[in-house]
């Protein structure tokens, strides 16, 4: 990974869509900072279109599409997207591989994980999820080490579920989809665009790896460091600062480079 300060004017100039993870990518210590939120608005004011890509639940995504400067949001690690690409009322695009009975099927996974990994718990935002199970290992106390997250992931996959580790949760789901496949579906059906030609993706943890692998132009924030050795696919660029400060740092450089292009 090279410093984001090395991104060229030509690379910055071709960006039209900015996709980004939320937790620990644009947040700092769990909060959306003023500088990160201002960076989102600066991108929007410059004519770029924003698409958060998150493991957070459907209920959060409804708020995001209505109140943030975003044209779409991909939620629950790719189960669905909400978009207002034509303006007006948000529309829902559900991944064809997201099962309608997901929560019923995930009940056994939940019980197995809670029994196997002391101290872990169901995430507080589970009540507004439709398709996945979020197990909290590091959002609230007691905060558990990455080894616990890996054990949670192992139990989930042993029960036949897909599972990804984020900086705060392990998300588990049934159905063959992820952040990348939902992003491709959104771009090709709703936007009718190549998802990779004019986009950049920002992330911070292993559940962003499918996006880092797919997007030629991508950037991590500095707090990817603890996970980097566990990941096969890293982005070409990294910010020098963590979380929202790193996102704001990268955005400032991109907008400055676009001005020079």
C-alpha cells in the first residue's frame, strides 16, 4: 500500500463514484466526526456520487439514504441496496441470493456462537436487521481480541453460513453474496455503469477485502494495520491517519488533485 498522497491527478480526475465502509472508516471511536461528514459533503458538492457500503442493518440504511449526501447505500454486507438515483422516494434492490427466511435459519448459528465464545454477544442493532446476524466482539464492552472474532467466524462457517470479520462485529449470513456482488448488481442494473471504471472504495477491515480485490482504485485508512497480515488483498493506497481523519485526509487530496487535472 502506497501513501494516498501519491495518488495522481489523472487517477483522481476519473472518479465519479465514492464508495466507502462506515465503521472505523469514516467514524472515529464510534462517532461520525465533523471532518468526515464535511468531507462527504465536499465530495457531493464537487459533483461526485456517494455510496456507503456497510455491514450495518436495514434500519440504519433507511436513515442514511434519507439524511446523508448519498445516492445509494449497500447494507448488511451486500444483502440489499437502497437508492434514490432518480430522486424522490428511495427504492430497494434486494440481492437475488438473499433468503427471505434468513433470520429463522440464523437462530441456530446465534446460539452456537454464544455458547462457544464467552463474552461475545448479539449486536445491539440486530433488531433492525433483515438478512444477517451481527455478533459484537469489539463495539461494546467487554471488548474481545481478534482471536475471538476468528473463533466466531469459524463457528459460523461450520454451520454453513458465510461470515466476515469487521473492526467491531462478525457478520454471518446465508446466501451467496457479499459487498462486491451487490455493488456490481447496483451499478449494472440501477446505474447502468461499469462499477470499476470511475469509482474509488474506502475501507478498513477484512470484510472490505472483496471490494479491495475488485476495485482498481481503493484506499484504506491507517487502522487497517492490525488486519493487514490476515488479508490476501489490500488496496493500492492507504491514508496516514486512522478512521474519519484518514478519510478526510484522502478526500482532501483527491479534490486537490482533481483541481490540478
